[in-house]
């Protein structure tokens, strides 16, 4: 039966109207998935390992997590600027993921909180090296019409790994009689797979080195080239980060409410499942409606999550708060990345992501240390109520900007 030419033309127009997600974005998604299986298997058990096996306090855990996460965000400014300067991203991706893979055996070998701190510090340096170049590479290859969908897809696949990692931790803890050190060894293999995928699957477009090749790649004069819209995204992201202390406190809250060591990683499973299911649809939706409106929904969800977690008196209440936390991540992380990409020039996207993460890194350190101190001195509920206040402040800032526009 002959095909109707008009239907063929219509199909071609529809295909042309919405480009397909590039192969490199899918490859980066799978790299993120495997590395997050490794990282979240470790991180879902690490607070218990620190508090139970090594005897660390909530404040010490907050300091370790805050410094580790802040380090990752701060290092991104250097890796992002360097990737702009040399015109290449893949080598930095390989260095960052490779360093993270090399740290995985250090966790089961640790016999003190200081060793865990050193391993987390190096691991997060690896994350910092790869983070901004990876986001910049997504921005390089993503067609502008589907930029939100591309960032959402990579974030969603990253979070599938964050779901599978704690799930694997539960299975291994049950199978191996709760031997945390033995379970931590299983994080090594998926990290190696992630590095292999970069070598075999990630391609980047040809880009020449920066025109400013005779100056330092870290040149603060370029900050003047960023628009007011970009700096507004940086400020909102900073206040947002103050409300988002480390997820280690979700794990500690689960233990406080009576979950056994075997089942505590279920907290991260629930959070990551909701996050992974929401990140891509929200990113796709942001291509056709206001990203700031969706970010506002994410902040409202964070306020609700903090209040529910502060008031939770049972595992059911805890899991409801954790699900809201995951949903707020789906409504915020990919959108913030897309907003950075939207408001910056093509030749400086690595630097732009780096500066954004530098500011967020300082806020993450402050947030996690304060969260640990509040937990230790005033109790867990105060920690989450403080997070809700910061999230409400970020929401007011967002609404004020939207109202003026």
C-alpha cells in the first residue's frame, strides 16, 4: 500500500521540530549511573560506619560531609575554566572519574574518621574535576530547543544509579550479615565500569582553545561578561544550597527513628527513586514553560520535606519526608543547570558552571556544619526546621524576582 506523501512530510516536520537527544548525553548519563551506583552504595552506609563503627558525632559527620561536598563544588570553578581554556572536556572527565574510582577501596580499609575524611576529600576532588566540564559538555552538544530535556535525562540517569546503589547496599547487608566493611568493597567494580564508558563512549565536538591562550585559564576579568540574569541564578542557587544540607542527615534520621543498619539505605532508595522518576519529565517540561516557576515548586517541596522530616515520629512519616526531598531534587537540580546554560555565552559555560558551584560550595559547607551543630546541640527537628526557613527565603527571593519581571 503506497505511503501518503503528506503524512511523510508531516512526520519529517515533527522530527525536525524536536531534535533527538545526542549520543554523548546518553553516554554521560550511563557514566553517571554507574559512578552513582558506586558512590551511593558507599554513602548510604558511611554515616552508620562513622557513627557506629568509628564513634563519630553528628557534628563530626556534618563537618566531614560539608567539607567533602564543598570541595567538590569549589574545585569545579578551576576545572570548568580550564576546560574552556583548552577547548576540551573529555580529559578532565577521565581524570575526575578516575580519581573517584581510585578512592573506593580506601573506605573499607579505613580504621578512623580521619581516614574516611581523607577518602571523602579525594573522592569529592574527583567529583569537582569532572562536574563543570561534564555539564559544559552537555551544554555544548545539546540543541537549545531540548536543553532542559538533555540536562534532565543526564540527571535522571545519575539518580537511577543513586537508587540502585543503596538498593544494592540493602541486599548485600542482608546477604553478608551486616558486615559494612565487606559491603563497601562492592563499590569498586561499578566505578571502574564508569571510567571504561568514558574512554569508549563519550565524544565531544571539536572546539578550539580559548582565544585568550596566553593568559591564565583562571581569569577573574571574564566575570564581567556574565549577565545580571546569570548572577541572579547564582544567588538563588546559593540560598537554595543553604537549605540543602548533606543527605547524610536523612540517614541519621532514619537510624534515630529505629531503622536497622540493614534497612537504613532504604531512605536513599526512596529519595533517589522519586528523584530519578521526576528529573527528566520536569526537565522536558521546562523546555516549554517557565523554568523559574518550576524551580519555585521545587523550593516549596523542600519546605514541606523539611517540616515533615522534623515532625516525623514513625518510619512512614520519615519516608514521606524523604519522598518529598527526592521530588524537590527532581524539580531543581537539572533546572538550575539549564538556567546557568541559558544565561551564559557558549565559550564560557565551563567557567560559568564553575563559578556557580564555587558559591554553592561555600554555602554547602556552611549548611552541613550548621546542620551537624544544630543536631548535636538542639536536636534533629531543629536541623530540619532551619532548612525549611532557608528554603522559604529562597522561595521569597524567587517570587520577588518574578514579580518585578
